[in-house]
């Protein structure tokens, strides 16, 4: 050795004298090809050399452990002979790298084991060029990733199953939500849906200073009809009334069964005069229908939003009061609360 590196500041590698360097290569590693073959033999990955058409020129001994073949069984056969029929397109990058002179490509494909089953191989392919830059061969290093791919497949299957179950749950919840807001007899929205929708419309009308009206409708003498013709006949009347109300309703009207023989219609963006006109259409449609057992009529009470009304319950109460007035004054008629309140105020 020369002087201490700490004294001279020279790099350690520069301190090695020529006498300390090997004068000749170690005999066993004189040929670079011997080194490559030794490396290929020592590692578990399958190292292979192919012609540009994919024929095996060399394959490492590890191929027997991975694929069951001896190297001799594969020499001059084509890589496509071992490829799963569905994966031949996955080898296309090998052709593209030759055309575009890409140095490396990594491909995932299924290779047939000697016993007949297929393994997933992850292959890193390197294009070898001659001194003039022309492709001459393809060097591949392949690793068995079957366990990894099978695990990924199971995870993907589980993910798809979870997604399917989630969609089924969402559909079931949607059906339950629909059932929870639909009246089973008439198919109209039920009392719960009515309360929710009226709250929405009430808030919107108050916020944007829009008109809003509500109709409460009651089938006249319905208890007598039920007692006379039976509950099945009564149910048919309610179903038919619901169909007629739906037929007459505008697209913006919200028709529901309030309970028993009573129905309600929310009329967004509709002032009192418009509510009276629509209520009359509902009334005359029911009254003019050709009923099978006896004529059916309805009484209607209407109320419209005013600055004094502070909540939806007050609007319902006013429409109910108007409905009561219709029923007390001969039925088969429409009454707006604005007609009733002056009478009530005068009486008080």
C-alpha cells in the first residue's frame, strides 16, 4: 500500500498498486458468456434468449423448476407455443419494440406448464441490437407471479361482489323508500310523503315569495257507501277517485291520499283564484263520472298561503276548516277559507 489515505487525501481506490491488481482474469470467468450462464443458472427467474420471431435460443435451467421443461425441450420452439390462446395479443409489445427500437418492455402473460396448466409470468424483455443498431435478438427475464395474480383476481372478484351487493342494497333501499311513501291501496303518495312535500313547498314559497295553495278533498257519504255496498266496493271507489284525480292533475300538482276517504292536493305557485278553478275541475270530474252503484261526489276545502300563516300545519288547518264548511253546506262543493273567515270573524 502507498501512504496513508488520511495523510494524502487520495481516494482509496487510487492507493491500490498495480502489483495488488490481478494481472490475469480468474480462469473460470475468462469468457463473459460463462459469467452470463453462471448468473442465469444461479437465479430463480427464467432467463431466455429469443430470435426476433420468438424462438428459444437459450433458456436457463431454472425453467424446469418454474415450467417443468428442460432447456433442451424448449430450444428452437416458439414462445407462442407456450402462450395461452387468449394472451397472444399480450405478446404484441415484443413486435412493437422491434419496430420502434424500444429497449425494454414488461408484459404479463399466461404460459403453459409442462403438466398442461397455465402460470402467470411477468416478463421483462430487452431488445438486443448489433453494432449498427439493428435488432438481432430478445433477452427475457421471466418471473412466476401466479400467486400474486390469483390473489388479485380474488380481490377483484370480492370487489365486484361487494359492488353488486351495494347496488342490490341501494335498489332495495330505494324500493323500501318508495313503499314507505306510497299508499298501498290507491298508489298515490301517502300522508308521510304529503307532509314532507308540503314542508318543501312551504319553505320555497316563503323564501321566494311565491303563491302556494292546498286542497283537502273528502268523498261524500263514504261511510254509508261502505256500509251499503261493503268495504271491497268502497276500496274500488277510492282507487277510482285516485285515478281521476291523477288524470286531472297538472304536472306540478302533488296528489296524495291523506287518510281514509280524504285526499289532498298541493298546488305550488298557485294563488287562491287558481286554486278555486283547479278545485272545481277536480270536483266536476268526480261528479260527472259514470259510477256503477250510485253517484260519487267530493267536497273540497282550499287554503292559500298568506303572510299570517307561519307553518304548514296552519295551512292544513285552514284547508280543513274550509272542507268542513263545504260538507256542512250541502257537500259536492268547493269552499276557500277566504270565504269562511269573514263569516267566522263576524260571528265572533
